């Protein structure tokens, strides 16, 4: 029996979006949902990593832990996963102003 899996992508090539749409239902732009086994979920994540180029992605799935889910991320994003005492939180990096990024 598979578990609910959600993949959200930003700034990825259209070919990756099309590939994700083969296995998952795109419920919103860049948000894909499906129910798959661990093996298929890992295959989908491998496809995301291989095709995301400069974009970013997160995959969330049901897990038997206190939170009831687990997730992985890839690419550059302000939200960074941090694990504390076995629980994964998300920290935010400060926004970079356009003038600061150029200097």
C-alpha cells in the first residue's frame, strides 16, 4: 500500500513538470499529488533531482513519526529544514534585497 505523496516545484523546466504529471495529479501550478510506494516515490524524487536545473523542489509523504509526515528539499529556497531532537522544523533565511544581492 502506498502513501500520500506531495511534490511542489518552482522554477523548473516544463519537461520536468510534464514528467511529474505522468505520475502525479497537478492540483495547482507546480503542486503534484499521488499515492505511491517508497520505491516509486524515490524514483520520482530522483527524476526531480535530475531535471530541476536551477529550480527548487520539496517532496512530502506520510511517515510513521510524531509529525505524521517527512520531507526532503532540493535547490535554493529561503526555507531550510533543521532537525532538532528528531523533529524537523523549517527555518527562514532573511530576504535578500535586490541591491544587496548585486553587491
